[in-house]
């Protein structure tokens, strides 16, 4: 293959193809690095009542997590330089699959995995915080990467939010996450007031159904198990009309 040759590989629809960039031996290390959130509903900080909220349990299962292969402490003195972030490595990854360093300043640390994630044509990957998982003092920066075009690794960047505070990250902690999304998907949406594009009957209906739902939630639902009528979970509105294409669980296909 010459430098001028631009090979195009067709990534199958609904697939994210993972390629270790150092060696085929690293395939066996991928379970230590990557966490598929589908099927993992629980969070150790949730009280039992939280699991009766379907939006939360579905949200817990969205995306793909990136785990730390090292145990280390990070500390930021509040400045914007690279040297203003200090990483105290306790158990460093020896595989070469992951590097963690303060590359960019701005109170951030950068997680670089020697792995390429390739997506089908027109599908980006968005970096994000792990869904409903938190390490106190850290938050992931959002970035959108054209992973159908990139043909290499990319970085996850994490902002330290508490200066002068030592933060521990343990090996196996899920420190970052990502999410596939179609390119231009968000571009096509606009925000409009209802009175600009809908008949007045729509506004009247929305106000009435919201009012009736509030009455039910603050009235009869309080006497039901877990004070929850579970209309949303069952896929129906306050009048018993069924939702269209209602999803109760995330299925790993």
C-alpha cells in the first residue's frame, strides 16, 4: 500500500468496528478497556425508587464506556497550562493500549487509547460523560468525531472541576464514554413556539393533559405501590391512550 492509495472499507450498518493499533495481541485486552452499557441498568448510587423511572433506566444503557487501565491521582492548581495539572501514577498500564496525560492544559487530562473506532458512512461518534456515572471533580468534554473518515485513534478529554483537590481514579473505573449519532442529525431540527406552527387546539390539549396528569400524580398515584402509577412505563397517557413504538428496555442485538 502506498501513501497515495486511499483504501475505502465498507463498515457494515449498525456496527462499530474496533481495531487495536499496536498489535493483534491487544484484542484480548479490549474487555478491560471497553464497557457496553446495554443491559447494565444499575448504578451504585441509585436508591430503589430511581429504578421506577424508565427514562433513567433507559438512559443508563446508552453509549459505550471507556475504562481506565491505570490507577492514578490527578490534581489541578487552577491554571491553564499543561504543567498546572499533575498526574500521580500509582499503577500504570503496561500494555501500551492507553495513555493518560495533561496534553492540552485548561485543567484537563487526555485519555488516548491505541484503538480505532470505525463507523458506517455518515455516522459520527460523540464523546460524553458516562451516563449517570460520576467521579467527583471530573467531567468529560463533549466532542464529535467523524469516525467514518478519521481512520485513526482519537482522544477523550476530561475537565477537572475542583482545583487543589486530589482525585483518585482506579483501574477499571469507567472514566469516559461515547455515543454513535448520524451526521447532520441535529442540524435538521429547529425550535419553534407552538403558536407559530400549530393550531390553538394543540396548545389547549397540551395544557389540559398536563393538568390532568398532575392531578393524577399528586392524587391517586400517591396511594399506589411506590407512589407511582407507572403510566409512562406502561406506555400510555393519562387517558389510557397507548404510546406509539414504546420502548421499555434496551436490547443488545
